[in-house]
């Protein structure tokens, strides 16, 4: 049986921190966008892993994130997703 490694555990400390920051920023931006539209930011995390990959790819292309392999990119996306979901659950509005 394979042991499941937590997202991002095999990334360097810098890459791990960057991926977590990407996730936190993504959740905060999404919440702010919903509030600007007079919508509630509530319920489960609405993001997808595909969106997380896009956020990481943008950071890589802007040279804000330095990862070198496809595996590292996927690990960073999964960590960004987990960070966003965790942040969302802390900042979203309670459902009525």
C-alpha cells in the first residue's frame, strides 16, 4: 500500500511557501469578486484543480515561482488548491 504524501511536501521550502501564498491569494480574490457582485461567499470551495494549475503556471511564467519539473508543477498546484480550500473555509460567510 502506498503512503499518501501531503500536497507539496516534496517541494523546496520556497516553492512550498509560494504555492501556499498563491492559494491564499486565490481564495481572497474569489471572495472579494463575489462580494463586489453582491453575492455570498459561502459553501464549499468552488475552485478546481485545473484552476490551481493555471494559477501556478501564471506564477511560473511571471518568474515568481521557480520550479523545474512537471512533477513539481503538479505538486505546487495541489498545494495551492489545498491552501485555497483551507483559506476559503476560514473566510467564507456562514450559510443562512
